[in-house]
């Protein structure tokens, strides 16, 4: 069963990476006309839903099973069906693309079916492991504790989704409909990602032989749990889940409920970090750079609005400006987790008996993907500083040389990161379908 989950997560990442290349080409000067304008939005949506949501959550389900030594059979088939339909609709370019946040959606019945199946599998896995998580939440072992926290958050996410359904409103305004539907559960999903990023970092330390106990640090998880518990009630408390007041609360949750606990863990990890040029030390270091880069961009974007609000509560709350700084932020944070998960996958190939020795390509692959994503994030961020719009096809919106150079930097980063992703996916498929049999 573990091989199936590992394979599903890697296929989802590969399909999402392919669509990421299409989306990046459509925003790169000189070559953007290679991609039809309509297909640009399908490629962005498919990339996010497959390479980020599909890969992260299926790989998290695999890690939960390994942590608690359980097998999730029924959730696998739900997840498989979900990824199939989401990929099918995204690649074909059918339906109407809606660039809402958290789960960007293609308004088509087969996409709805795919999303429903996928999340049914994820939430079913959470409920199956809930009893184990209730005990593991008090564990000193970082992996068991953090897996337990993320499972509890998955249950909160399920109830937040149910609470959001009555507040989604009319489908006449599709963007607002899906924005309201996914706003509260989508925020909890980001907390799950953050907790599983910590899980991955501790796992990398454990692979290197550095076994840590959390001690009192496990109590900072109260912030993860308390803010996400509050998010469940956002659609109930607020008449509009995406109103200005609701956005203030969710942004505060990111800054305090998610950011602060992760910083405490980073301090603890760095205190125990042992430098090395090996695969796992390198992956942790580059992953941390990407995460801190993404977090810096977020705090730099949100902090002025918070300061303005506390000085004058009647002033309008803006949050991060809707330009390319936003995807710069979340690509930094998200790809830090992608890189960490890739590296854990290398370890699992050996741990599960698919290979006795890793290829020498693993370390260059980590450097290639990581360097590419750093350039990608910086390119988006520099373009965002000049107010370049997000989710926009081509480059006709500007003739600013700084923006064009920044988008060119993003294009170079894309090529490097995609090359790194392709190497990882092809190597993974070779290992999983090779002659070696798992123990």
C-alpha cells in the first residue's frame, strides 16, 4: 500500500510540474505566445491543485501511515479518483477556470467530482487515524506529535468546509462563490502544510541520526489548534466569510498562530543542526532558506496594514497587495515543503526496500530544484515590488524594464526548478518500477 501512496503523490507532483512549466512560459517575455490565453488559467489551476494540494496531502497521508504503522486502503482509491479527474479536466482545458484562493477551481462537473473524491479520501484518512492522533498529541517524539496535530487539523478542516457551504452564496458570482466556500478550510489547510513541513524537517534530522525530544516545545502546538478551531466558526460568526473583518482574523492567525510556533521550532532545530554536505543537511538548509524567504515577503506585505489598523481602527484593511508578491510568498513557503518531501522520498526508496543505494543524482537534483525556486521567488517578488499583477497572461500589462527583467529571472528559475522536478520524478518512477522488490 505504501508504494501506491508514494507513486500517486509523485505522479501528482509530475503532472502539476508539467502544468507549472506551461503557466511560467505564458508569463515569460518573448515566449508567452506559445501558450493560448485561455489555457493559461487551466495550467495555473492544474498546477496548484496537483503539485501542491495533491502532492502535499497524499504524501502527508503516506507519512501518517508510516508514523502510526497503519494502512489506509479505502482513502487511497478516493484520492486516486480525485487526482485523475482533476488532472483530466486541467489537461483538456475544458470548463471555466476560476482563480479563487486555496483550491483554484475549474467550473466543470468532472472537476467537482475530482475535488470531492480527493478530499473525501483525505478526510476519511484523518478520521481513521483520529484515535491514534488523540494519544500521539502528547508524545515527546516530534514526528508522532506533529502527525497527530496535522490529523486533528484535518478534522477541523472538514467541519470548516461543512460550515462554509451555506455561506458560499449564489453561483452567479463564481469567484466569490468558491472564495467563500474554500476560505476557512483553505486557511486550515495551510496550517496542515506548516505542521507537516516541521514534520519533514525533524524527519531529515532523524535520518541523519539526530533524534530530538520536544519537551515543553510541544505546547506551542496549542496555537496551531486554537486558531484552526476558531477558523471552523468563521463562516458561522461572519455574515461573509471573506469580509474585511474575517480577513483580519485569518491574517492574524497566519502571523501568530502559524508563524510563531514555526519560528520556535526553527530556533530549536538550528540549535541542534550539524553542518554537512550530505543530501539531508543540504535539503534542510535550502528548504529553510526558501521558507524564510517566503515568510519575509509575507510579513513585509501584511505588517504595514496591521500597524495602520492599530493606529486607526477605522482605516481600510488591505493586507498583502494583490500583485506578484503574493505568489512569491507562497511559492517560497510551499516549495520549501516540496523540497523536504522530495528528500524524504529518497530516504523512503531505501527504507521501503526499493533500492539499496541512491543515485548520485539526488544531491545535484536538490541543488537544481532549490536554486531554481529561489530565483523564481525572487523574480516574482521584484516584479511585485513594481506592482506587476498576478494571475495575468503575457507581459502586455507593462513595458517597465525592471518588471520584464524580473519575469525573465522567474523564467530562468522555472527552467531550473522544472529540470530538477523532472529528474526527481523520472528517477522515482525508475526506482518504483525497477527490479528491486520492497521488503
